């Protein structure tokens, strides 16, 4: 124990033991339990401090800056030097907010692409102009900030027709995590804007506190300039501040290396592979919305991809055992370009059917396309032609109906003929039907024109894991009963195969749903090194055999599709004085220089005038 000086009540200095020691005669000593708690508290505080420093690397940078200045300048009073250094930083942070000078934010440009020679979306990307609001009187060649709640198709058309230079739509901060009010109205608006010819840049961004500050300040400036008189409006305009928006990027150009990448693999049934029939599962992995950078597609079509991966895992576990291998080959295909007229599917079908070395689709019993099954238990099987009696398609549809009744799912067969006069196909199975392959698309959407199929408002708040899991089980159970012919072999019509060891893995579904939807999946955003493509290849290789990656590019002479770049941009908002202020400042400087010039040119006259004034002042004083 350390020896310290203790002053008693009589002001005598005595030797004693420091409070907190373990000396038994010391009334201030800590017990063993108290000492352990103190030690644990010290460890906890040290861990919290270390964690805080890890979470705030700027403190380390600031400390390094202080030490560098101290060693370079070697002040006589280091404490005062450090206090002045910190005071300067605090004062700067207190006075200057991020929006007072400039603020950079990420914005997502509206779709721009060509499909079969027809252009869609906005045609420009660069922005360098003053910010105004949609209710401003002056919008010509201005960047218009408008909140989603204030936007209508009439207002959008009015802004374009009145010469707006650019439009930035502010989305509510919670739009990806909470249900959007008036969702159907926004879906309709998104669809209508996509049908417009838009010559100016249109961006979408999520509103934060800084953008709210900019919006409010621009609103106040707009209100101030609408004074009661023209002179008051001019003076308010000169004394107010505004914002200039600048895009950090280049003008949009066609992508020279656009490509679509498909993945497929198979499970081989029991018997001679070439003589066995095939059931194919197909789904596209890209999503679509008015802004590719915001198209996360939880239901459309992350749910389809997750369903296909879980079905591959389930049937892979069956086929590993020789007793559980059916006399069917199973085929699993992830296609690209689903929202671009299913072009990736078309290319793959053409190559497979036209190739003399491939027989993957020659003996297919049925192709099951999966599209949007994550929001409702009411499922539809969309077909171009109802299957005839005594066909494999008829037997499979029968299994779907029986399984739906068993699991409590409302299942409906929807027949729609292919309209060859339309530019775009309605469903993915139509690509197979055009080549006379039996196929259908399972989806909770009743109609192909439902605007919920192509929207940025298909967000996490709209997804439901319980519904998705139930629908995946429905598809897997129906197909399993079909390929094993369970309906004919079993008297128990309520028997379920996908239970116990063959049951669905909820963690697998949740993990892949999170992995797929944590980044936007616009078809234009998938490069050859995209991490999601690598993940698809890895998981398919884990459960399937002969997994292949097929890359397709558009024809150089007559491209079927053209993608454009500059879809995600960094916009900078700079706080500036209005142009009228520069005019007044120029006039003031010119007036000052003019007066000085006249004085210099007429110096004798000025000197005489000043002398006469001085003489008069002197005479009056006398």
C-alpha cells in the first residue's frame, strides 16, 4: 500500500493509508467484492472508449494533427496551444453547417434506354443551374426541386413544357422501410412519367435533413422575392441566398460493353439422362423502376430468385440419395433482361434450340417461370394456351390445384393469348410458348399490366417472408408430387413430402432475400464483376451440376437493346448569391471606378473646388 499524508480533525499531519487500499485498519478500504466491481467497471469503461475511438476515426486524425503542429511549432505553453486549436475547430463546426457552403448527395437518374429502336426515359444527365421550387414563377433553365407528395403528372408536364432545365424529385426518407401512403397513386404517376418524352435530366433522391434545409431556404427566398412592390422584390432578391446544383459526372452515353448474363444448372434424374423428361424452373433476377438505382424489387423479382434457389437446394437434397431420385431431370435457369422484353430468356432459348449439340429443351415436360410471389397467397398460373387433357402440362396443373387446396392457397389458371402486335411480351413464359414449348408463369399478379410489376416502390416494407415461404413450399410440393407420381401411389391425399429433413430453410430464404435486395438490380447496373452474379454462380454450383454462365451481347449493327450510363450521379448544392446580386455589385464597382476616374481626370477642378470650400469654412470661423 502507498503511504500518504492524512490531515485529521486537529490539523495534525499523520501517516496513513490511502483510501481505496486493502489495509484492514483503514476505514476507507474497499472490500474484495467492491474492488472486483471497480476493476470490472474500469475494464468496461476502457472497452467503451476503445470502441468509441474505432467508430470515430476523425478523433484519431484530429489528435494526429494536434501532435504534428506541436512538434513542428514547439509552443512554450502546449496546453494553451491545444485549447486554441480545439476552440478553432469547435467554432468552425458551430458556425458552418454542411449546407452553408456546399452539400454533396447521391441522386438516381431516370431510366434511359432503347429497346428495338425505340427510346425511353430522359435523354440528358448533366446539371449546372440554379435551384427553384415547382411553385416558383421563374423555372426557365432552372433545376426544380419537388417533393413526391407535391408532384402530379400535370405539374410534371408543366415543368417540362415551361423550360425547366432539370428536375430533382425528393423521396420521403422512410419510403424504403415504411409503407407509402397513397401507393396506388404513386404507381400510376411513375407509370405516366415513364411514358413521357423527357429531354431534360430527371433525378430522384432520398430527402435528408440537409436537403430539407436547402428546400426550406429556397422556399423562403422564393417567398421573399414575391414582395408587395417591384422594388421590394428586387431588394429582397439581392439580399437573399440561393443554391446552384452541379452534377459531378459526364453526359450520358450508350454503354459500349452492355451484356446480359444467364446462369443455369441441372439435377439428373434416375436413368439415362438423354431419355428422361425435364421440368425447368426459370426466373429473371433483374428489377425495374423509374430509376434503376432505386429498383430493389423485393417482390419483383427477388422473391422469384429466392424461390428458385430454395427449390434447387430442396431437390438437390432429394437427388443426393439414390432412393429419392425421380425419373425427371430438373433444370434451373436465372435469366437477365427480364424487364427488357425477356431478352436474356430469348437469347438462351434460341441458342439451346438451334444448337445441334444441346438437347436441354427438346424433352421438356413443362417450364415453370416464377415471377413475384412474395406478397400474396393468391397465386395465378398464367398460360398462353391451356394444357390439353392427357398431357404433362395438364397433369402438373392438376397437382398444383390439389396442392393449393391442401395448403390453403387460392390457385387460379389464367389464360391469355400472345398478342404479336404488341412491342413487349406480357410474361416470361411467352418466350417459351413462341417456340412451342409448354410453359406458364406463377405470379400473385392477376394481370400483366399491373403497375406494381415495374416500380421503385416495391420496397422491404412490402415483403412478407411467411407468405414467400408458403408459396415456395406450394411450388416445391406440387412439383415433387408430380415427378414422384404421389397422387396415384398414395391414398392419403393430404400427405406432404416437404417436411422434416426436406422442409424449407427459413434462414436460407431470409439470408438470400437480404443479400439480393440490399442493392438495386436494374439490368443496366450488372457488370461482369458484379458481386451478386458471383454469388449466384457459387450457390448454384453448390447444389447443381454442370452450372454454366452464358454472356450475351446485343447485335452491333442492329442492337435489340441499348443501355446508357450515368445512372447514379453525385450532385453538389452550392450556396450562392443570385445573379441579380452580381449585377448590382458590378454596377456598384463600375460607379466607384467611374467616380475615381472622373476625379483623376479633373483633378485641378476638384482641387479648386475643395480649396474654395476650405476658404469659405475658414472665413466663417473668423
